[in-house]
C-alpha cells in the first residue's frame, strides 16, 4: 500500500468503522453531538476521563468533538453504540499521531505536497461556499421545503399480514377468518417470515415502503377489515388486515432547515459550475488527443 493510499485509508477509517445508515426528513441535525452530550448520564464531573493511553487522558468532550465531524446518518446511531466506536477512533488517532510526530516528517516532500494540495482544496471549498452563500435565500429554502412536503406520502396505515407460499392456503385462511378466527392467531400459526411471532404485525408504513401490489391492497382496506382475496407479490400470497390509518405530519421547516440548505447548495452548485464553464474558454480532447465535438445542451 502506498503512502497516499494509507493516508486515504486513515482519513476514512472513522466512517468505515462507524458504518452508514434516507430521506432529508430522517437525517440527523447538525448539532447531534451536543444532543448526544445532553443524553449522556449526569455526573458530578461533566467532562470525565473516558480512556487513558499511558498517562495521557482522553476526555468525553474529545469523543463528542469527533462525533460532530461524522456524516449525519452515522450520528443518528444510538449513543450507546456510537460512543464506544468514536472512542476507539480517538484512541487510534492519538496513537498514530504520536508515532507520526516522533517520525519528524515535517520536511518530507510527500508531506509538503499533500499539505499544498489540502490547502488548495480548502481555498476552493471556502470560495465556493462564499459564492453559494450569496445565492441562497430563505425563500429558496421555503420553496425546497414546500416541494418536499408536496412529494411526501399523505397517509400511512398500520397493518398485519399472513404470508404463505400458495394461493390455496391463503384462500383457506380467509375462510377461517370469515368463520370468526382471530387474525393474530392465524398469523402466528401460518405466516412465513419474521412477523409470525408478532401476529403478523407490520406496524405503520406509507405507500412507498411496500411493493406496489401489497401497498395498493392495504390502502384500499378500511380499518378493521381484511382482504377477501389473496394478494400475490414476489414474496408469495398475502392476507392483509388494516388496523388503523392516520395522516402523515410533515416535519417543521425549522427542524429540517439544515438539510434543506445542504440540498439547495448542491442544486445551486450545479448551476454555478455550469455558468462558470460557459464563461470559460474550454476545449476538450478525447483520450487520444483528438478534438471532441461538443453536444449542445437543451
């Protein structure tokens, strides 16, 4: 492994180790680490030592500091799972840092090269952020919010199902239900899959979260009713019972403002780069150095 590859591996080790978990409404807020700190057990010492490397102490605040740098979906992890992983990363960073410092690589040509590259990247990023900041308004965020809310499902159902392999068995189950059998009992005895132990309970879901055949049938049923014909999907044959229906309440604008800002910035960046390219004199060549015929964009 080359020095460059090792550096990249170290840079991304925290994300790989901590894993990844969609939708802007589900993203964790930017201040997830302060929230994690608030969730930590109250003690007399509000910043206790959580590890030692020799005599060097690692405080809890250092671990929360690392957590703030992680992707939002990682910060969504339960604190009791996230904290030990983040602590391990802080420990690893300190161990590698100490060894690197002892190696006295400040004058190493590779260090100088990578430092210059990092500096150039930081300058580019800051410039782009400044330019995007001039373009984005509160109205842009409100427009993005309204668009996202309009695209959201408006209703969700709480349903149970019984899943079997063949249609004849599904029809027999429906006859038993017609005769007064309890749905939960039949689901526990008959269904194929992990929901059997819960009486076929699927909890609440919206229409986009299930395969179309299943979703269409479930959302047509009234609360308390079950499907009178088997529903065929790629998984087998289902008998569905709907327990409840309720409207979906969209998140408040302020609660998702940070995610909206990130989304709008991505969209504006594309527009900005396209404009800058049009303003620049760009000539492209193919892999063999021959001129490339540009196709006009609509």
